[in-house]
C-alpha cells in the first residue's frame, strides 16, 4: 500500500508492508492514506513539518543486512535538532566511517529514519533524498540545526 503527501521538501510517497513503513520516496503518485499505518505516517510527517513533532512513532521496517539495520537504529537515535558524524556512528558500531556512509546512503526510509542528521567529519556531506544536499540543509534548518552548517 502507498500514500503520497505534499511537504515543504516536495511530494513524498510512503510505502507500507505488513504493518510498517518500508520506504519513503520523493515523488507523487499514490493516493490518500488508506490504512491506519499510512494515515499515522502522513499525520506524523505533517506534524513534523508544522513544528509540532520531534520524534516519529510510526512503525518502521528498514530493509537490508544486519549492519544496515544497525546503522538505521543508530541514525534513529539521533535527537531532533542534533547531528552526529559517520565516524562517531562507526566507532559505536566498530565499523569504518565509509561503511556507515554507504549504509546511510542506502536508507530506504529517509526523514523518518533521519539520515539528514549524519554529517561528515568536516561538515556537510551529500544526501540521497530528493533535491540532494539542498534538501538536507532544509531539513537541518527546519530542526534548528542550521548553525552547524556555518
């Protein structure tokens, strides 16, 4: 099942499988939310962009290897308005920063799993979501983390 929602960073299409969100893509195309999980995800995204929500609670089911899911868990633990580096996450997981970067880039549920909060050792890095690094900057500004970009 899918649903699309318009946000300040563009149209997002959410995918639900087996009672959890499995993907967020930058595109319009699905209709209105037709399941309780999709309705919750849309409502939480709307509240996030309205400045009324800082922690997502909708069930998520990231795909990938055990390591990929561990990186998603580490990313999800970064609080609203804060950032961590690939190296910091790598040290926590006993892996290389490059492997964390690759796993972060493979995140299928951006925003809900906030990979925009992960930075390089020397500051801002790329973003695989729609609009690229400009979208990452917009999300960090929205969260009040923009001072980290200067």
